[in-house]
């Protein structure tokens, strides 16, 4: 089983508007409500790949109930820890080809809810071939949460793919037990290193050789339409992807995380892992919905990916 962790899930609400007029009432032409949060995007893509996936994290209130109902309808397994607070909503206003977002902070979890989650996570990790951890932490959950989860997974020898930023990432990188794989983009790398990181091979190589990343087996830097740059132990890879008709790249990084996890669970070799992950990123970018891939174009795109050692 692949376990996905979403500590601060949301109902993502997208309103399609003709135009956004500030200080005016605007009518939505269309409303779309979907389970959201980066980890649930990863979950959906893994489910589409027919992986045995289970979603964990914190959930609460009527919004939490909505998310569980939608997952049930889709046939996606979950084992969330219930909290007293109400799961958040994140609103996207789609207008004139632009996207304006309102992100609620989410509920505050308390110490006993966190302890309960850690217990559930430890039990679930025993049955996991791979674990993904994505996104932000809600209030009340300590910065070292992801470091704690990675240590707990290490007891059972389960590799963790970590996709987060800020203090939670810094704490996880500084801990004794390291994530098996991380998937930063260049902005996240720059924030971590405190200096600019460009898409140049030399800049990326220098960044990934930072002692900050010692002990992490896979670092995959997603580069949007330029593919990705990766380091597996001591080998660097430059991955070029074909030109596609991109509709919305939101969630492409999460789709890539799903690909990395599924490749690790299936013991794919380096070329297989990189092609699988990038193909899923591209397939997501070709869809309007977030964390959604249509596998009909999988083989054609997969064949067009070029990988060379850098
Ligand atoms: P993130 O969400 O982490 O910033 P990216 O936007 O870099 O992720 O996308 C992740 C992956 O999805 C890329 O590495 C690439 O394989 C694919 N991808 C995303 N956007 C495009 C695009 N416009 N054209 C081709 N591939 C894309």
C-alpha cells in the first residue's frame, strides 16, 4: 500500500466568473467543489494509476464529511484522524484567464489530536511500501511534525517522499532520519539555501550538492515545461519533456510526487522513475482539474521524454 499524508486538507471551491469586479457582487457561472490539499491530489493520481492507496491526515466537521463522502464515491480508501475543528475551504476565482485564490488557514489541532494521529500513522506505516507527505501544517501541529513522521516510518523501513516548504521542510532535513526523496522547485531550493537558484545545470548541481541534502537518496527539482533536474545518490540527471498543450499546471508537482511514490513502490529503475513521474506531471498540466490525469496519452508522452546524465 502507498500511504499519503495530508495534514491540512481542504474543500477546493472553484468559481467561474465572467469578470472580477472589486467591491461588487459577482455571480458565478459554474461552481466546482473537490477534495483538495496537495496530499489528496497525490492520492487521486495514485488511485487513477490503480495503486493500492490510503489517505491519512487530519479531518473535521461538515467539510471533513464532504471530503470523506467524495473519496468514498471515488472508491478511494482513507484513514483520517478526526479532529474537533472544521476542515478548511480554499476558494479559486477563475476570471478573465486569471486565478485569484482565497486560502483559509484551517482548523487548529490540539496536542491530544496530534498524539492520536501519530499513533494511527505508525500503525498504517507498517503496511506501507512507500509514504508521501505533502503540503502545509495546520495551526497547533509542531514544525517538527514531518521529521517525527519520517522517524516513525524509518522504524518500519518505509521510504518517505516529502513535498513541503518552509520550517517543516527545514526541520525534516535537519533531523537524523532523512526523507528518501524530496521534490522542490527552484523557488523552494532558493528559500532553503538562502540564495538564488537558476535552471542552469551548474546552478542546480551546486544547489543539490549542499550538505543540507546529505543522506537524501532522490532530489527531483521540478522545472515546469523544462522537465526536471534530479540527483539519485551520486548521479545527476537532466530530464527534458516534450512540448504539450498545457491547460493548468496546478497540481503537476503533486502528480509528479504520485509518480515518484508509485515508482518506488514498484522498484522501478532510475530511467523508469523519472519518465513515470514526468509523464504524470505533464498529463496533469493537460487537464483543467487539479490532481487529475488521463492515462490515454501516457505511452505517447513517456516515449518522448529524454534523459541524460548531467
Ligand atoms: P510544481 O507544482 O512543483 O511547481 P511543475 O510546475 O514544475 O511543478 O510541474 C511538475 C512537472 O510537470 C514538471 O517537472 C514537468 O514534468 C510537468 N509539467 C508541468 N508543466 C508543464 C508544461 N507546461 N509542459 C510540460 N511539462 C510540464
